[in-house]
């Protein structure tokens, strides 16, 4: 094997991400994990032919950077192979994750602005006309504050907790996909000191969100999310795609797959807000019902058009970020709200499984979008 081939193989297994330090770090990337999940759940892993790889290169090579030795190794064909495996369709216009995150996305959303704008404790200030889950207590850099950003002591914080009952506690920073979210029951007699012991600082305590009955039909135990991906180009915002993320039966989070990648279901949507006839679990298995057995084909999401309208309006206030993933919910009275928005890692893999290429199936349109976003 010659040097260029060895370097190619090595680079195809690597990508980069921005860690808490703000610096880019190199990490290993491969499809080994998905191959294992596919094998366990009966999904055939499909490899690409050389001609298919050439079709992909025709679309995406132009966005690679570096010298001639390294230029074409900034992405592998992993994302395309996963899409091909779970859908049975080859589509060169699928956006490759290993090119998207370290190379393109860093040009789309201003990295220096991400940490502050992504802080859950400031969502209400940044989007004051938006609706969010009710806040009970905030911890901002170790300082306790109430929902209105007034300083409080531990005694007052404990009183607010006792008056509320069951609560969710979420890290305010770096907590996408429901990571490290905890449900505390009133009978647990939780205190601020106990929360501090678990979370240290930078967290938000929220009241339980009671979702609309039409969302509960998908899964009652989790607050199920409508993911909207919006882009801003030349001062105009539009919706790229939408999907619903449904939690596993008995789980509190909408993203709650088992160790085998089952349970959580991601379902694409049409323009009317109706769910498609099938969705996918993270293991790649195609399903037609949620983990509770509910068959979701044609299920209408309440207030879908209002959620889209809200996301488009909200995005106009955030021009530092050309692409945002919105996690929208609907309360028991039918009012749309924002559970959170995703600036650092909005996710594209599962949503492309459900809806096809992020920027559509016309190659000229794909290049038009990507060029406008990274310029």
C-alpha cells in the first residue's frame, strides 16, 4: 500500500469537533458501531461501488480543503453507506457528516458566539416573545436566580422547589439530545444542595411540561419533539426539513434508545404536518409504529404550521447562526413552545434517513444552498 493510500485510510476514520476548550479536536470516526447495531437488528449493511463513490465525489469534492495529498480525504463515504443501508436507496446528494461538521458547519455558525447563545438559562432573554417550559430555579455560573433572573439564596430556592413538586433539571450548557436530564419527584424531597452535588453549576430547573394529547399518543412517558431545521440565507429564513422524535416506552426523554439502538423513533413529515408511513430507529431499523405500538402513518401534529411560523420568526433574531435545529413541543392546551434550540450540533444523519438529502434532490439547488451558507 502506497503512502497516499495509507494516509487516505487514516483520514477517512477521523473527523474533528470543537470541545469545551473551544479548540478543534481530532476523534476517530467509523461505521463500526452502526454495523454492529445493524447486524443485531437485521439491517443489511450495504457498501458502495467505485462508480457510486465517484458520483459522491462529483458533488462533494469541491468543498474539501488542503493540498492535493490530503484534499480528497476530508470525508469518507460513511454517511452515504448508512443512508443506503437503512433506506435501500443510493443518493449522492446526502450531506456527508464528516465533511459537514468539521469543514462546512464551522463556516455556517459563528463558533465564538455559540457558548453564550446556547445557554439554556438565557433562552427567554434571547427570544422574549417565545414560549418555553416554566423555569423554577436557575444556576448561572454558581449563582442562584429565580425565573425572572433575580438573585435568591438556598432557602428561597428550596421553597420554590417545594412549592412546585416534580421538576426536570437540565445542564444549561452542552446538553443536546436529552443528555444528563434528570427527573426529580416531589417525594424525593430534593434540595438545591442535592442538585448542586449532582450538577455542580450551570443548570436550569423546570416544571414538568404537559404535552398535548395528540403528542402523548405517540408515547405518553416522554415529551415528544418536533424537530425543525431552518436556514438563513441573505437575511431570509426557510424551513429545510421537519421530523418528529418519539421516546422509548417508559422513558422521560424523546431521545432514549436502548443499547441496541431501538425504542426511539424518528419520523419524517410532509408539508401538512402529517407523519410519514414509516420512520427509523437509531439502529437503522425501519418501523411503522412507536414503541408503545401506536401506528403513526398520517398522524397530524397539532399546531404544526404555527410551530414553523414561530421558528422562521425566531431565527431572524439570530443571524450569527445560519442553521438551527429547533425542538418544538405543544402543551396540553394546544400552545406551541420551544423545548430548546440546537446551535452547536443540530444533527442531520437521522433526519436525512427520514426525509432524504438535507438540501433536496436537485444538484444545482444543493450547491446553491451550500455555497450561500459557507460564503
